[in-house]
C-alpha cells in the first residue's frame, strides 16, 4: 500500500520512525546494562568451559562469556525497544511526512 499525503495527495511520503530509533537506543543501553549484571554468570560458565585448556583457558573463557553476555543483552534490548517504538510510531505519533508539502500525519489519515 502506497501512502499518500492527505493534503496534496503526493506519493512522496516517508516515515520518520523517531520512537523506533529512540526505543532501539534505550533498549540497547538497558539490555547491555542487564547483560553486565549477568556478566558474572557468563564469566563463570566461560571459565568452566575453559578449564580444559588450563589457566589461560579459564581467563579467556571467562572473558568470552562476559562479552557474549553483554552483547546478547544489548541485542535483545535493541530488538525489544525497536518493536515498542514501532508501535508508538504507528499508533501515537504522526510518523509520516510528505516530502512535497512537509505535512506530518499518522497512518489513520493516509489514503
């Protein structure tokens, strides 16, 4: 479905996606923070796996587990934040903007 401007009927319409972008950023930061709290568990698991390689394996496994825990938390938070922001964009904000006349409008007004 092509969205048209309700004012000038132009098909030159784009989405702003402001809430999706902000949600993704907040979700990434929050997810990384949550991942950091899980670093200890990730480091412990990595250290246990690295035991077979000796002391260096324990250190490397612990660091890898901690890093992967933080990255997994950040990625999960980013996806969740972006999805929530997408819903806000579509249902609350005037997410569409006409490139011809500059009108901002919501999907409820699109043709």
